[in-house]
C-alpha cells in the first residue's frame, strides 16, 4: 500500500468537503473550511484515532469496507473512488461483484430524507448505512459488524424485537429475503464474497440452508407495506414501509413514514427526537 500517498489524499479530500455539503452543523467559532477529523470519522463509522493514523501513514491496511465508507463520506467521484482503492492496495469493485457504492446522486437523495428513518442495503441485504432517525426508531446499528450487518442473518438469528410480526409473517419475510438473495447470486456468479456469505449463513442457520436448497417457490410479494413498531419510549406505531430499488447500483433503500396529522406521525416524530438524543448522549 502507498500509505503516505493514501493519507495525503485523504487529508486533501477532507479539506475540500464543506460541512454544509454533508449535513454537519457549523458552529460560530469554526476555523477550518473543510471537515474535522472527528467529523469525517463519524460520517464513515470509524474512530478518529484510526483516521488520524491513516492520514499520517501509520495505519497501512484499511479494508475495502473502510475505503468504501470513506469514499462515501467524502462524496468522491467514481475516478477518485477508484484511486482511493488503488492507493489502499485494493482493486476497485467491478461490475461482476455486489456493490455497496452510494453514488453522490443517491447520497443527495438520502440527504433530503435526513429527518426520516432510512436504511440502505446492498443486493445481499447487507447494511450499507442507516441514518440517525432509523437508529432512533429501530435501535442502534453502529456497533454491528460482520454477519450482524446482514438482514437475513438478523431475521433468522436475532430478529429486531421492535418489529411486531406474527410467526407466519416472520417466516414469510425470511423466505422473501432468501429468494431475493438467490436472484442476487444468479446475477453475480463470480462474487467470492457473496459465495462466502451464503456459506456463512448456511453454517449459522440450518433454516437458511434448508430454504436455500429448497425448490419451494417463495411467498407472493408482500402487498401490505405496513410495519408495526413497538418503540420502548412511544409504544406501538404503524408505519408505511417502502423499499425503493436503485436499479443501476442494485441498492435497496427502505423508508419509514406516517401520514401527516395522525397519531402515528406524532409518535414517530417523538421516537426520532428521543432516540436521537439518547444516541447522541451515548
């Protein structure tokens, strides 16, 4: 890895990004025009100490996931992202592997939903990012790592207690996710990470292995789009849950909303406020 050059480019890219462009509040006494290290670290989901070591060339093996998170936080263009991968000693992901790339245009869309619970998954249903309102509504995702970040794993082995499903609804939800993953596997036959994920899921869950090898057709599409959330501070609320697919990037963006003026809308707003305050305090 060209550690010094990677760190130098990180500093250059960080200095050019204005806080306003990435939704970071600007205080009156701010001197730096670009992002502070702790701000970029928070956006990328890494520690400020690790970012400091990267910039100073003392950390020499950032993972592809870290490079992708930094590229997303810095709003790098496609050529700049490819350069970041190269300087970090990785090949930029090609079209034959599942992408976790959030393009600047998609990020601008997400920025406009900054006060709405939103979660983004890649085509393997692995978490790419969740905004603060989503964590406030559904629980903190920032500590998840490895298989924990995969929605199929979580629904099989650690279902979110806040999502109210009957056993039948939960079973059908899992079957739909696995059916979608099977389609993803057919689109990316050369993706080694995807094959490894399937193997890890099969090893962790006999139910996954059974469904993966089953010839049983998946359940019909879920026409409800409604989710009941049992929030610890506000009680139960029923929300519209819409999953938008970004076709070219193969991402799934799930948005939670409530009809304005309803009790559910009031409870959602309260859950977001209370949850965001709790996450900030923590």
